[in-house]
C-alpha cells in the first residue's frame, strides 16, 4: 500500500456544463494518480469562483454557507480516507468515494441473499435442489413474520438466537395438509441450506460475523433399509400375474444389481450401453441429481433384464431401455409386491440402491471405494453409511471361524484323552 502523500482532494467546477453562467461544484479525490469525482450538488457563478483557493468569493451569507459546506465535505472525505487506512483496507480514490457516500456499508437483507443465491447459484444446481432451497427460504420468511413481525430483515441481524428460534419454529411447524410436524433431519437440512447461503454472504462481506460459529447441526442417525439376499431372491423369483407388476419387479431388480437411482434408470438409452475396458457391457451415464459420472459394469441379472425389453413397444417409443413409469406409481406397486413376496419392510424404489450397496456389493467383498464410484457419490463418507453391512459380514464370518475353532478344540481334547488312555 502506498503512503498518504499520494492522497489529494481538489475542489473544482465543471466549466464544460455551464447553464445560466453557473457551474456545478465537484470534489476530486486523487490517489496514486487515479481520480474519482463527487458532485457537491451546489452551483456557483463563474465570476464568483476562486479556482486557486477552491471556494466561493465574497463574504455574503450565501458564499459563507457554500464555503462551509465545501470545508465539511473535504473533512468528511479525509475522515473516510483515515477510516480505510485504520481498517487496513486497500486505499483507492473509488474506495474513498464509496466510503464517503456510504456505498461500502450497504445493508443487505435476507431477501437480497435469497435472490442473489437463486440467480447466481441456481443455474449450477439441479432443479430439484433449487426447489428445496426455495422451500427453505419460504420457511425463513414465515418464521421472521411470526417471530419478528416483519417481512424482511438485515443479514447483520442474524444472530445465534435467530438460528435457535428458526430451529424451534421448524420443529413445531405443521405444513399445510400434513398433520405431522417436520422431522429433525429435515429441519437440519433447512438450516444447512441457510448455512450455505450465509457462508456465501459472509465471503462476499455482506455480513460481518458468521452466525453459525457456535451452532451445531444435530442430525439423527437414520437406518438405511435394504433387502437381504433371501429377500432379493424372493422378489427375483416371484412371477406376477399382471404386466404392470412384472414391469415394477424388473425395474426394481435392475436397480438392485446396478445401484442406479429411479430418475437415472428412466433416462437410460442404448447410448448408455457401452463396452468397458474389460470387454464387457457397462452402463456409462451421469447422475441427474449431481451431474457426477457413473460407470457400472453390468452383472448378468441386469443384462438379462435389458435384453427382455429390447422389443418392448413403449420403451422403443420413448427411446429408453425401459418403459417409463412415475416414481409415485412405482412405489405404490412396490407396496403390493412386498405383500405378495411376504416382505415386512417398507419397500421403496430407493431401497434397491441401498440393496446394491450392501447385499450385492459390500457384503460380497467389493471395496467401499469401488462401490462409492459406481453409486456416483462425490464423497466416500456418503458411502460409509453402508459400512455397517461389512461389520455384519465380519460378525458372520468370525462366527463361522469361532465354530471351526471350537470344533477343532473339541477334537483335540478327545484326541488328548484317547492318548492318555
């Protein structure tokens, strides 16, 4: 940063825009030969201007008032310069002008933050994710209206108490048409979205302090349900009487052997079927949710199902590997399938993805890093929620080893007694 001797203030008049022989008075800030002009919103007759001294000639009341205003302006500009210097900010003519005009201290509001986030970050997000953000934003506006009796509030008013209050509001809020309050993990998701937006605002210097410094999210560990090997075989071997149920069974089983989510299965086409580096068929696509590449070598059950639908007219008309079906209908039919296959679990299409991660891959010794890659997870920690299955397998394997060792010990004891005899 340069020294203060490069800083200058000049009071001048703009002679190029004369009107009725009057010129507008300006203050010019110069730092390191870079200029910034500020209009004083005052005018003076050319004959009454003292260019050398930068003031109005004469001792009239009007002259004295204008000159006092000029001196006050110079003092305020100098104070703005000193403030920036004291705060170790970059000193420039534009920075001093902004400080003098108060433009560097604009108070941004919650709605400013929402609009900026949705405009600038929205195009980078999946439409479903952006919709979730807008839901969270709507809840925040409902909260401040109820708690603070306002429709908007400044970001610098976001304190730790605001977060506690918002959390309490969500935990006790009952959405329209739904008698049940929002569950804890959903509440934490809404707060997590607020945290991402306030972090953005903090980095942009819209907010002086991060209100989340002392706040800790309290996610409850949720159990990821999946099908056991016997349950999966039960569904595979089940022969539905209706084509609809057969279609549902096939889509579900396909996902169990590929780990591909509902929306991505619906979008699969012949172009996604490619020869992998091992010379076998692979599915290569991108997750609709995140855009993350997904590459899955196809197991035999998945290949059989793809081949079974090559001549399906609905699939051909849609240009996809399988006929399309809404997620809601699919899950409705899965409830029926669960009853018919005597499966007590709450069967949903997403359970197929969990089953692939656990029963089909991890339980059979596929490394967690490989599973993570095939699922299209961007973080290994996301896949580690399934690691407990590996622990289950370790427990089973060690149980069998325990039986073997116990059996050997028993045999050794028998042999020892026989040798003594």
